[in-house]
C-alpha cells in the first residue's frame, strides 16, 4: 500500500510541476462549463410564427387573438389579409388564420362553421396542432356563451325575472354566468389529456426534470471532457516503455502492480476533482443540478474508472507518445459524437441511440437518462439498486475490470 501511495504522491508532484497543464486543467472545464451554461441558460424554446388577421374586430375576436398570443411556443404576427397570406408564401409564418366578419355573432349563435379561415404552407408540420389550439379557444368562447344562455333560460322558466328590470337583470346575470364558466378553464381546462412515462421502474410525469435539455447537455459535456482528460494524461505507460524503466518494473516484486494502481488512483483523483469543479460551477453559476441522487455520482465514478481502464489498454498497445497525443483527441471526439455527448441524449432514439451504446459515453448517458431522478420521484435506495442491476452498469464494470487486467497482462508478457 505504501508503494501505491508513493506512486500517487510523485505522480501528482509531476503533474503539479507542469504549470501549463495545471492552467489547462482549470480553464478547459471552466470554458466548457461557461459555453454550455450560457448557451442553455438563455436558450429559447422553439417558437412557431403564425399570422392572424382580425376582420371582425369584435370583443370576442380581440379576446381570441390575445389568448392565442399568450400561448407558449407561438409568435403571433397581427397583419391584414394580404400580409398574412404573403407571410405564409414567403415561409415567414407556418400558417395564417383569418377571423372572418361576423365571428362574434356566429359564436353567440353556437355556430363556428366558417368563422376562421386557415391558410398554411404545404411543407408545414405544425399547422394542424395550432389549428386545434385555436379551435379550442373558439370553442371556449362558444361554450361560455351557451352556458350563459342556458342559465338565462332556466331563470326564465323559474320566473326569477321581474317585469320592471327584466332586461337589465338578464344582462347582468348573463355576464356573471359567462365569467364564471370562463373561470373554470383556469388555471387548466375542465378536461385535459395526461400521460406518464416509465423509466427505470419509476413513473415520470411530463413535467419531470429529465424533459429539459440543460441537464442532459451538461452531462454530455462532462462525460466528453473526462474522456479527453484521462486519455491525454495516460501516457505514463508509454513513457515508462520509452525510458526502458518498464523492464525493471516487470522484474521487481509487485512493482508493476503498484505502479498500475498508483497511476489509476492518480487519474481517478484528477477526474474527481474535475467532476466536483464542473458540478460546483454548474450549481452555483448556472443553477443546473446535474446529479440528483447518489446513484448519479456512482454512475460518473464507474464511468471514470471505465475510461481509465480504456486509456490503460490503449497505452499498452500504442508504441509512442506521439501516437497517443494524436489519437486521443480524435478518439474522444468520435466517441463523443457517437455517444450523444453533443446533443440532447434524453431524446435520442432508434439507430442513434443503439450506436451510442457501443461507447462508454453512451452507456453512462443511458444510465443518467434512466436514473438521474430526484428523490421526489424515486428513493435513493431504489435508484442505487436499479443502477447496480442495470445492464449498462454491468457492462461498464466488466469492461473496466477486463481492460485493466488485459493491459497489465500485455505489458507483463511484453517483457
């Protein structure tokens, strides 16, 4: 054990003596964190532009336009009829909705047929959904009026109106009934569709934190950087070979094993420092929670060990330091793209997701996708149990053990 600690001590001294490397280690994750954080912190959701032409200019048409404008994800451009059509033709709007004259009169009569004309581009994908949303708002106005008419009719049947102020009372009651019916739509409609997803044995509601892109992209950047960091600092095995000291290590009693263990612990220590640094900056500066439970920390540590084992295996095969320094960035970038580090892995599916699972980054991100859940959704004990029993975790653990043992055997048999 003392030999291992001695290796760790001197390895860290060597690393700390390289001032440029220390600066790079501090600046690279900070730079990546700031890029990721600011790019995503101020990221706007995709907004769909639509054009609305109000030819009725009534109380109801103005109310409809206002409510559509307040809907999230829509950019409403108010224009006249010709401008609205031109916006669609020039692909500046997904669709145009023309509120015809007599719109309010039709709504009060309970007839919405032909009240709104829709003009859309043949290439649009969202016009149908938007049309249903607008139709829902028009139906809301119509149902409010229908309900108010029904209340007036019932009061008339019961003889509740006096002859002196019948008209005024009806108007007041109608408005009260209309407003009450309209209030039933807030904060949510009386009826709605709800759904949930089952991930890792836990039921995830649509509003789950996993639905965002911020945490997913931050974790992708972290896994990509760790791969690059470890590979870039795994040249010790090649250096020992080039300096011919590897022969003495092989000949010594437990010397090679001590050096192996010491360098693994050194890379693990450096990786943990950078994970903590990335986590701290993300939490304090950008208010991003990238680790929601202890299972998430377990995932990133096992991933780090897997990457260290992979770096040992690569170093045991390559002959020169130049080969490693040339191949490490390329290998990190290729596996990073294939593993889903540079896009929202939470929404990956199909072939892209299958390909990503052949990389360490993809396996780790798959685990984060399923188990990086807050305690309000899944308990820590359940999360840890499911992580340990999941096949990506088993694959990473087996890979780490196999690659470490293989690199040790390769070096030992070479000399």
